[in-house]
C-alpha cells in the first residue's frame, strides 16, 4: 500500500493523467440501406444500445449496394454486415463471413397474390399466364414466390412468363389484367391492401417461413469480438430490439427476436430457390 501511495503521489506531482484504453471499434454495414443519413435514422438507436451492451464503438459503413458490401468485406473495410437470406448465401460463397446472430422477422413468408374476383383460383390456373416478381434477387419477392410456384408444378419462366416489375406498379398491372399474379411477402400484401383500398386480393400460394435475416462477421474479426457481440444479443436482446424499432423501415422486425444459434445450413432452402430460377451457382447478386 505504501509503494502504491508513493507511485500515485509521484504521478499527481508530475501532473500526469492516466488515460483509459480506447474502446475497440467495429464497422457495421446494412445491405438494404443506402447512405449515412438513412443508416443513422434507421439503426442509430440499435447501435447506441449495442455499444452500451458490448463496450465497443460501432461505426457505420455505408454501402451503395450488396456487391459493394461484399467488396468492402473483401478489402477489410467492414467487420459486420446485416443482410437478408438471399444475400447471405452469396456472401458465404464469395467471402469467409461467418453467421453471428439471426434477426427473426414475424410473418416473413412468400406469397403469390391474385385478384380475388378474377379467373385465377389456384396456382395451376397460372400456367401460360404472366406472373410479376417485385425485385430481382429478393428472397420474398422473387426467389420465395418462384419456389411456391415450382412446388406446385410450375417451372420458372417456362410454364408461365416471369416479369420483374416494381411491386406497386405490378399490382396496378394486375388490376388492369396485364399480369395475373404478383409475388410478395405478407407485409407487402398488407401495404398493398392499404394502398389500393377498393380492390380485393387473394392468395393462391404461400410458402413456409423464410430463413432469418442475419448478422455476419468477416473472417478477420477477432473471435472474442464476435463472441462479445453474440453475447450482447443473448443477454440484452430485448433492449437491442427496442433500439432497432426506433427506425421506420426496421418496423419489419416488430414482434421479432434474435436467434443466437444460427448455421449456414439454415439457408440451404434459399440455395434451392436460386436453382429454381436458374441461378444455381449463387455467386453474384442478381440484377447487379
């Protein structure tokens, strides 16, 4: 104790300040959000809680698209990426990224939607017709709906004509009769019903729940850092989700939860969807 007192006195006498070690910084990207402003708006609340839970500094890394996110990870410019199921299988193919935690979205499944008072009453009725998919490469707007049709015996863009059309434009085309069905998820159908209140829509095909969105870590991130992040989701999941839900687009996670045990094999169903639409190598992002 006397030695410590002498050392302390010496430090104080010399006017020196003991500076605590700086917190480790991790860099985070989100593949479906462009620009720093939107990242801050949608995920700022989450990052604030993640920093408290881990003791790490979290820095946003904006990316223009999914390919840019892959290139950033290859160049060791980003450490963690939040992405969707279809994107994950491409990341797994092109990088050594590892799953960290799943982000469960409630009622996240693909559907094939038609006009309720039209001629289409079943998936079989779509043979020889036109089906619109809202976004190329989207798990719930293209891959999932195409798999729903395939599971009912309709081969992609062979037994019917597949068209890529923005969702609301596609719905307008369906109302006019220019296309006979639109692929979308449950949340999309809810918003479509709100946007077109005078129209009646029906679901002729529904797939199983889709795999979770997923937070992945680059291979060069220290194992103890990855574990610290995973532990935060395990122990502070409710607090982190409350931070996530401070955003607007992030409301898709409302009612969801985090899954700390997530494996690459959980996404084999998505790989099968790629094969269904004729892209079995899943070595690039469709449409980019």
